[in-house]
């Protein structure tokens, strides 16, 4: 057991190190720097500022410097937001994105699994067709179109919900719905097909033959097995939800990590780019690990220790 | 031969795959032949004919520079479908070969190659796509390159898993014993036998690529004007929802239909290739 | 099983009924006399010395007040300085500060606060990017660029005569110095607070103490900022608002939706798609003039734009009226470089009117074709491939597409490509001259023709065209050191004529700012420099 964790930890650290290196190089290869401005400022001032942040040092030195700070847990200051550290930016923005992601994940799982199960139970009857249509739409409409439609209808025409921002529980609904749309549709389809497969298995027929109620067949026997493929795809999906989506955060003016990430790229805010990348990668690695464990619990046949 | 014929028959009998295929064929035909039906060019402007609603002269109406929206959607189809098919092609080449080699060779090389895929799975791909496009300057080619460099891992994993299953089977062992070269085993014996999952994965990677391109257009890194992909047409039109909803509606509809078609085909193919699927229908548990 | 579906439907219906009427998103704030203004993307800093954008300037000027401030006619009037004396050669200003000017914590505003603030902005260690705005002060540039930091600050022309008197010596007799002192970079700052809180002083209400009409009470970083009137402001009776909420919704279509849903009272950017309809129907839609020019720059070092005739032909092939009325829907067609709204030597005269127009507002295809033929490209034949670069934004793209069509139609040139470039890549290419034609925008810091014209002097950092003209440089230099107003403006008019005759640029139109303002918002002042002032705003719903 310990061996397994240790191996996993080592390989995770190696993965992180490679990601850091590649991101660092790629980021510096892109034209334009953090202090390239629309209006030109006197060259000497620009150089002065760049020197202040050690941007004119050789790249290797900057890289080593960054790593040295990183091992102390210091992600550096933001070049754009004066007096704000990257740790603070990630802290503030991630808490918003995580809330949004959590609500979206909840919507996604509840909606997806319910709809998928219903679809399977009503195989080839109208609820199946209706849910099939809805889930196809969820998969096929670009998220910015879904967002603007929600704002237009629920926010302005019906005036049921606030159009934007992150201020009250009502204002979380529309962005969460928009964020969950694709995932719910995906999970609906996944649950449906794996449920169909399970329902055709002998042991389900046996259960039924023993006179168990529909409810107990579905909830106690079928669902647990049908959820295995859902769990496998959940890792990257959850990480995506938790770190937010730029499009949705931007349209709904949600001050989350996705927005901060894309903005940091367009501002060439190097420490923020690096910080969020490392954070995101760590989260993904951790989630994948967690999923492996859950996977093992759902299906004892899959041994996680090789 | 017999097997292929069976598959074809199954495909035709599979309703959803057929619907998907019909929609897709219509869209592709429109993309190729559409300009023949229209007297307009995708860049020609008529500043006095702005935002006209769909009518007999302009089937989809006009945009805010007075350009015919139908012809713009038709040309947009070419770009968006090109993005989709290039992504599928990359999956079919890089992804399949990568997964195939890893699966066939196994051992240390396999571990290393899968390690690399794991690394790719742990990075925010959005970042790499954006950085690569900025690095190569926005445009169709850089979109191809960026998509190609980052979106092949799913395929690699699928192919590797299939090959691992197949390679211990008798016919492969026999081929090995006869001294058939590994590359020939891979290309002639292994890959054809995992054609099902490969085709399904490739089909389903197309919608993903079209969406990624739409996202890039949304953040201003799309193809260069006056050409426009569907993603670009849609992203530019989100403010049109108030006064000119048709400018938003038609490109969105085009994206939605296309992705719907690919999903239907992909699902249909999965049913066909999955040997369990016919049984599902007979033995389904009814409430 | 049908029962279950019914239950599900019921749940859905209940949820939505519950949601109905739940939209309590502060829709009634304006009746409490609180104005909700959307600022767009959140500011990178509110530190007056470090702020970069006009947008954060608006917030800074709500919190701070300089020696002078702009009135509704955009002329600088007394701010913290009650009155001032100007020496006959116009290079020495003595400001007399009012005794009742106070910080929002009750402490008096003194001349030392200004001295400290300006010194801080010029200190190389502060890394203020806008420090060059202070370069009109004597020796300020020398101090600022001196990296060794051995140039004594005492030599810079800023002297505190006593607590309420500040003397400033200038490099040259610039006539717009009183405008500069009204800008965010020139406001006073509190040395004690900055020393105490360091880098973070401008981030929280406790340490962000200003001397302006409002004070910050809450700042949710990327969401919104709350301000209330400053009870120590010397002119506090004039401030009618009970509070001010500045939100940071970045997307244009979203802020428009929020405005329509009564969640905002003022937005100052409106989706282009809406403008035509709103102009006709909405009384809430307002257009404010701005001082700035939207134009394309030619790189005169690169063929074919090293040929003046090609540049002139391009200039004549554009239908500027169409661009303004049919594409962008608002704006003023450009007839020269300096935008209208800049005054001339005589009071109430306009530099643009006196200078006249150099460019046709309608296209002149015949003349343009003739010039192009003389340049060796009759009917656009053999014209080399040209790329026009612009930064990724829908508006720029639409304008570029329209210009492209005009060039195609009027000159027969069809091998111009548009290249949409990512923001920083675009800036980098412009600064290094790596382009053929490029989008350019110039919005000035102060209202004076020289701030437009001096960018095209040789070696000016903003002269992206690589154009250089000795006579032009001389004229600008003379104008800079002239203390005789009439002569100064004459020199500038001559310079502008040279610039447009040589045509390294292709002016398209002058900016306007499109806003949506709820009818109950009165006395909101939008300055043509882009700042918004709230100190006199009155919400009529409360009466």
C-alpha cells in the first residue's frame, strides 16, 4: 500500500516538473511581454521595470529562480495586479470557481444520472426519445450560445434571475446551468448506455425473478455497476468544472479561475500563468488518483495495487 | 468481405447512424455546392442592406455589413468541417500509431509513452492551445497545428487498450511465429481488428475540434477575416440576440446540426461494433 | 411509474415558481440614491502613480482630487489649489492650496502630500509607467531615468514653500500644465499610509485614503467596488449621491443585458449591433464626443507604402462617412489627424475648424486611381500583396473588412489580407515596425494639439510608421518652446499640414463614446478624455 502511494507520488512530481518546464519555455517563447503596452513608454523606464522583475536575466537563471521560489511555496507576485501575489489570486478565484463547479457538478450528476436511468428504463419509448433529444442539444450547442440564451430569456425577458455577477445564490444558477449543460448531456448518455448493458445481464433478471421490486433492482443492483464508466470520465470533467470555464465566467461576470487564467495569458502575467497551470495540474493529478480509489471501491475486481 | 458487408447492412439498419449520415451528407454537399446556388460572395458587402431578415433573396438574411448570411454559413462550413476532419485525421495517424506502437511493443517503451500521455492529461490544454496559436499567429494552419499537437491522447489510449487485448490472441501469436514483421502485424493484423473503437473515437473527436475552434474564435484567436468559421460567426453574433437574432441563429443551428450528426453516427457505429448490442435489445429489462 | 414523473414535474414547477420574482438583484438600489455604474474589466491597480488606464482613472478621480480638476466644459478649474500664479514666461507656477482640503480620515491636505506623490511617481524604484507625464516639470526626466539614483531630487522643479504653497518649475512653457495637474498621476498621496502598508496600500479601504468626493468602503476584487461620499470633502454639499457601486462586468452583451434588467444605471460601452436601433428609439442611449482618432498607419519603410502616391491613393479611396454612419454607427468622419474639440489660440475656437480639412469624407475614386496609376499600379494591377494587422476585437474586424471592400472597389486592389493578431503580439509588432498597414488609435492624456502631433516626430516611441521629416520635427520643437500662443498654434497647423501631405497615416474617424444612462440619472459628466465624474450626479427618483 505504502509502496503504491510512494510510487504514485514520485511519478506525480515528475509529471509536475515536466509540465512546469514546458509551460515556462512555451510561455516565454510567445511574443510580447508583461510590460508591452499599447502606448509606448520611454525605453529606459521599460527596461527599468523589466529589470525590477528580473525579466532581462538569461532564461535559465529565471527558470532556476522560479523553481527555487516554488519549492518554498511562493508562486511570486502578479505582474499585472500590483501588490497582489499569485497565491492570493488563486485563493480568491478558485474559491469562486470551486463553488460554481461544485453546484454545476451536482446539477450534472443529479440530472445526468436521473435522466440516463430514466432513458434506459423507458428504452425506446417517449421519455427516452425526449431525453435523448435534450441531451443531444446539450452536447451540440456551443456554451456561449447557451449562456446568452439563458441571460436573454431567464435574465431579461422573464427577469427571474440576475443576469450576471456572483452575489447571491440566485446568481449562481444560470452560470452553473450553462457550465453543467455539456456534462449533464454526456453523463445522461453514458448512464443510459451502461444501464442498458447492465439491465440485460442475467443477474438483473435473476433479481427480478426473485420478486425484488423495480426500485430495489435499479438502486441496489443495477445503478452501482452502471456508474463505473461515469466515474472513470469524472476525473478530468470535475477538474474542468472546478477550475471554471473562461467562456462562462466571462459572460456571466463570475470572478473565477478560468477567467483569471485566460486573462493572465493575454496579459503575459507570467507568474499567474505558471501558478494556475501548476495548481490545475496538481488538482488533476489528485482527482485522477481519487477516481482510481473510488473505482476500486465500486468494482472490487479492479485492483489498484499492481 | 462478408464481414464488411454485414457491417454495412448493420449501419443501414441502424436508424440513428443513418439519420446522422444523411444530415452530414446534406451539410457536406451544401458546403461544396452551396456557392452554386447563390449569386453572392462571402465577402461582398452592401452596406445599405444590413441585418435583413431571411427572405427569398437572402435565405438566411444578411449580416451587419450587408453580406449574405447563407453564403457565409456555407463557407463557414468548409472551415469548420476542415478543422473537424483534420482533427480526426491527426487522431487516425498520430493517435493510432502512438497507441499501436505502445501497445504492441509494451514493456519500458510502453510505460514511457503512456507516462507522456498521462502528462498531457494533467495539463490545462486550453493554455497550450492558446499559447501555440499565439506563437504561430492566428489562422487556420495554426489552429490545425495546435489541435494536432494536443488532441490525440484519447485515441492513443483507446488503441493501446485494444491492442493489449488482441496481441495475446492466437492469430497474432501465429503471425509472430511465422516471422511476420512487427510493423506488418500492427498495420495488417492488429489495427484492422480494432477498427470499431478507432472509428468511433475518431468520429467523436470531430465535434470536440469544432467546439475548440469555436472557443478560440470567442477569445479572438479564430481565422482571419473576411473568411469566418461557424464558431467565429456564432461568437461574433452573440450581441445580435437583441435585434438581429437570425445572425446568431443560423450559424448556431449549423454547428448544432453538425455535432448532432457526428454524435449520432458515432453512437450508431458504437452499437454496430459492439457485439453485445443486439442482445441488449432482446433481453432488455422492462418496467 | 407515472406517479414518479408527476412528482418530478411538480418539483420542477415548484422550483421555477420559487425562482419567479426572486430576482432581487439590487434592482431598487437607485431609489436609495445609490448609482450603479459598470466599469468593464476590473482595474489592475488603483494606485494613482501606477494606474495605466483611463478606466481606473475614473475610480481614482472619484477618490482623489488634484490641484486642479476639469469642469463640465473641460477646462481646468480650482481643485485643491484655490488659486495660482503663473510667471510671465509661463514656466513657473505657484499653487496656493485651500486650507479646508482634507483627507477622508480628517487630516489636512498639504503641499508636502503633492511633493511626496510626484516624487514617488518619478522615483525609478517605483516603476511608474506613466511617470513621463511629469516630464514637463524641470529636471523630472533626468531624475526619473537616472538608474544610478545619484541625481538629487532637490534639482527637480518642485518646491514646497510652506504647508499650503507649492512651486513648480517647468522645462518649457507648456500651456496645458493645469490640465496635467487634474490627471490621476498628479493627485496627492499619503506618505504615512504608503510607508505603513507598503505594496498593499491601494488594495483595501483602511489604507486607501483619498481627498476626493468619495471614499472606498468595499472592494470585491473582480466583482465590484463600493464608494460613499467623503464627509471631509471640502465641497461635500455638492455631492448628492448616497453611494456609488462600480461593477466589473467585462462582456459587452452581458452589461447590456444587466442594464436592460435594471441591474445597472450607467454603462459606457454598447454592443455595436444595438447602436442603430437605440439611436432611433431609445432616450437612454447617449453619445459623448471623445478626443481621439482612429486611423491606420502605413509603414513608410516597406513597399508599397514607401511610395507617397500609394499612401495618398489609399487615403482618397475611403468613404469615411460610410464607415461612421453605416459600419460603426457613431463617430465623426476624420478630415485630418487632430480631433475636433481641441481649442485653438483664441478662446472658444477649435483647432480643427481653423486648421480646415485635408481629407475627403466621401471617397474620390477617380483621383485615387490616377495616383495609384502614377505610382505604377494602374487599376491595382501588379500591386504587391499587403497585410493589414489589427487586434482581435469585433469592432476592429468589421471596420477592417469594410475598408478592405472600399479599397477593392475604388482601387481594384484585391490582394490585401487581414491579419487578426492577439493583443500583445499586435502591440509588439507595432512597436518594432513589423507590419505594412496597421490599425492605430490615439487617445490623448490632455487636450492639446501637440499631444497628437508630437508622436510623429522622429524617434518618438509611438511613431510606428517610421516616418521622419526634419522640417516637421523643427516645427514641433519650436512649438514646444514657444510661449507665444498664436505663434505656437500656427506652428502646429503647419506641422499638421506636412503630416497629412506626406500621409504616413490614414485617419478614419474620431471617437465617440456610446453610453446607456437611465433617465433618472442627472448631471453625469463624461469627459472627452474618457473619465466619468460622479460628484454632481443626482438621481431624480429620490425626490
